[in-house]
């Protein structure tokens, strides 16, 4: 059904980003022209063991490759650009983004050795791009990274506006004001449909200005007697700027640690989005040569990630930096839902080694504000754009619902609000919208270098392994008569502590022997059935004894 090719009308759908946080990818199609907005990734849930990242299923776009006019990027966050190195491999189309966004993309493509084969066009908020029968223009928005834009798409059926991620910040850190006048102007010209960021649709009020974080950071720096270590998102360049400013104001040298942080600082400085005094930065090696009150460290690990620099410092396993009693550690970020426990654990660990920790979801100390608009910001956007139809995007189902209610409250008619899942198609013709057929969507799991080669069965195996361990049963048979020459030998990992379970394993051994004898007497010699019999008998026995279901792997060898 995905091969429905020519749509005479205007249609809008998501390949990712609805009922989830991450892998944002929205599609606008008019006739034979397809425009894609963003190509993000998502970090895997706990149930996706061993999976590195998740990207959208782009089957529809690959099947309609000749119609795809380009991918427009709203800003440089991973959930908007992170899928590109994988997606462009199958879908070689031009990409459009602002200077900073493109700088971050180019770094990714260079690492993936794809820089030369990708057509990249740098835009600014004054650019106008013809994409087949559609025309794209842009407006600046405030977000936790500079150079973020919303997209206005003029189509023959009407105007479609996509906000990207945004909030309204009246005192932005880098002077990059949102183009509110432009939004109002677009609204005045008439908008058929608005797609708007729902991340904070459940939060009342306005989202605070990023500048307030700078004031709080500065206050903590002022009081600190020893070293100051700030953990924040590598993706939040405004926050990074404010840490730089606080360090510089208090005459501290700043060391940057964590691969992604170093990378963003370099790109930000190179492209002019970070202003860093020339003598401010030091190498982590130099930290111990300076007095403690002259040092600040900016690090990744605000989410308690096991391998991050801060977590390793807290555990005493970082090669260069150790947390010392009296150090001040600032978590200038809130835990993303799901990370609360690991953050709490890292905070505990830091207190144990004697650090003064500034955390608590940032609210108490004001060392974090969101980059996404709260309810009043969202209403303001709706009032500026004044769309006829509304599709809330970027968010889990309840956030989309909450955003829908906000839209109603500012006067959008309830029947004109479309709460969608990925793949739900909204069609517009003669100024009217309705649900159309469904587009294929899904998650493509990326495990190391493999793209999409890990499916449900592999995941099920990993889940079993992680929960109940594995049992390997090795039996050697004689080639001529099928008699057991050696074994069964049972090797287990992650299942039971072998020394305390000798009896259990002995019994397991006997069960295998019995099963093999039974099979022999029944003339079963086919390996597959032999293995199945062993697995079934052993699994039943182990479950009765331990209430666990380890993965059982029979290996039969013939000599
Ligand atoms: Zn973002
Ligand atoms: Zn986002």
C-alpha cells in the first residue's frame, strides 16, 4: 500500500516523532513532490538491549525516491539530524540547513565518509527554496541551540507551517531573537495547517529564559571555594556559552571533557556560535597544575550515562580528573524521563566523595530551563500563526492531546485538530482535511555497524540472556553408530552460581542423558529434533527448580 505514488492532493504525515520523543521526521507531499522535514534518531529504550540507536523506517521515501525534493533541517539536535548518516545512504537527496545545523551535520557525514556524496545547501531565515511545486521559507525560533528555524511551506493547496522545536525567549543568550514579526506575517497571509512542538504541552505558564540559568550558574561559581564541575547537554550551546562566561568572569580556566562536548565546542567556536576568550580553555592534563579555585570543568554526563566523563569522575575511574572533597558539581540539566535513577545514583556517588552537588531537577537552583515552550508559549504560536487545521507533533500521545486542548482553547475548531500516530496520513483537498490511508512506519534498530539487521528475534534472545542467562549443552557423538562419546557437558553463564548449584547441574546433566537415550530408543537421530528434545526437557526441569528460563543452546558434535 505504500506504493501509492502520485497524490493529487496535499498530504502530511510523520515517519517518526509522534507518540514518542525522538527520531523526528515529517513528510509533506503535493502531487509528485515530497518534502521531508528533519531526519532524527532516537536513543533506545531499556528493552532494546544492545541497540545503539533507532531511526525511522523510510520505506515510503525510498520507494518514492524520485519524488523527494529534499530534506529540510530545523536545527542541529540529534533527534532531528542524527538519522542522516543512515538515511542518506538509502535516500540520496539534497539537505538544507542553517550554518550551525549544517556544521554539525557535516561532522557526522565526515565521520561516516559520506561528506562528498551528499548535496548540502546552507540556508538562513531569509532563504526561499523552490522544491517542485512547493516553496519553503523560514523563520528563526528560540531553542536550546542557536540557528533553529521553523519552516513555512507554500503549496498549491495552501500554506503549511512546521515550528521545529521552539520556545519564546525574550532575552536570548546570543542575541538571536525569534522572528515573531515574521510568524505574525505568515499568520496574516493565511495558514492551512500548523505542525507544532508538543514536548512541554503539559506544563503551565511560559518557559523561562535561558538567561536566568546564567545568573544561577554565576551565583554558584561565586560561592565555590574549590573546583567547579558543570555537567550539561553537549547539544545546548547557549548553556555552554554561559558556563564559559561564568568561568571567565570568576577567573577560572576551563577544561572541556567528553567527546561530544569537545566536538560541539570546537564546531561552535569555529562557526562563531560560541565566544570563548583565547586564554580560557586548558587541557584536562593541566588541571592539577592550577590551584583548585582557578579551575572549572565542563563535562558530559548530566544524564548519569554509565560511560560519560562525569560518571567516571564520580566513580574514580576517569583517567585525568578525580572529584575531590570540596569540589562543586552542577547538574545543569534535568534528567530526561527514564534517566532519573542513573542521575540519582551519580549524585549519591558525588556526595559520597565529598562534593557539593547542585542538582534537583534544576528548579531549586535554577540551573536548568527547558528549550521547549510551555502552554503559554504554545498558545502564543497558535495565535500568531492562526492555522485552520492543527497537527500537534514532537511528543508522546498525552502531550499531543494536551496540545490539542490548548489549540481548542485559543479557538481552533475541535474537528480541525488531528492527533496522529506515525504513518497516519492527513489529506487536504479544496481546503478540507480528512484522514487518508496509512503509510508504512516503524523503528529501524542500529546495532554497531549493522543497520536494521537486528530484529525482534535477536532482541528476544538478548532479553532472555540479560534476564536468565545461558546454558550451553555440549554432546559429542560417534559418527558410525551415534553413541555418546563424551558429555553431556553443561556450561552456564549468568544463570546460577555454579559452585553452589552443583546438584542442580548434575541433575540437568542426567536429564540430558535420559533425553538422548530416549531419542536413541525411538530412532530419532535428526539433530534438529534431538536439540529440540534436549531444550524442551531441560527448560521444563530448570523452570520447575528455579522458576527461570535461561537460554538453552545444545551443541551436538560428531567425530
Ligand atoms: Zn531540539
Ligand atoms: Zn527535538
